[in-house]
C-alpha cells in the first residue's frame, strides 16, 4: 500500500527547552518578586527569602532536566527509526465543540486527543481549523506518548 505524508513534525529538543526556559524565567522572576514583597511585609530575613527562591529554582531545574532527557530520548528513537506506529482506519472521531476542547479519535486500538493548546512539537490542528484527520480515513501514524509526529494517508 502506498502512503502520502500529510504531516511530519520535527522532533526538536531545543524548541521544548526554549519554551520551558522562557516560562521558567518568567515564573521565577515573578515568584522572586512576590517573595521579596511578601518577605518585606512579613519582615522575613534575606536568608529565608533566598532559601525559598532557591528551592523554587531547584524545582524548575529538575523540570528542565526531565524535559531535556525526554527530548534526547525522542531524537534517539527517531534516528533509530523505532518510534511506535499504528496503521488502520480512523474511528470514533469526535470533533472539538460542545464543551470539548480537543479532537479525539482511535486508529485500531490506539486513541489520540488533538489540542491546539498542546505545547509539544506534534500534530495539533483541529478538524475545525483545517485538520487532516477524518472518520474512516486509512492512516499510518508515528507517535510517542499520544503525541503524533507523522501522519500518512493511504493512496
């Protein structure tokens, strides 16, 4: 069977890290400002304020480390060609709307949720916004942990 590629996302560790670092800096600076103001009002010592800010920064650093490791794992799987794939007809397709903020569907026994608010590098175009997934379509999807990195349609 021949397939044509409808979507192929880049697995980019730097994009994930850039997103996390940007939010970490914003949250860290905002948190530090709040701590400083609160500490000033509560007559906290500089030592206590720095300790709390340091703890928050350590938590952010751990989150960044795990995101970086997951990006490295995905890049390695892609290079080895061992990302999971599923092939079959799209079934149980539900379009976003009526309180549901995502498209959902299954291919064989693997189900997916597509959200335009997802921060991953995978596929995230809702059907109402021109998405390529539709009920009954025969597809081959390359994915990891529910994130679709490649969509191919049978010709």
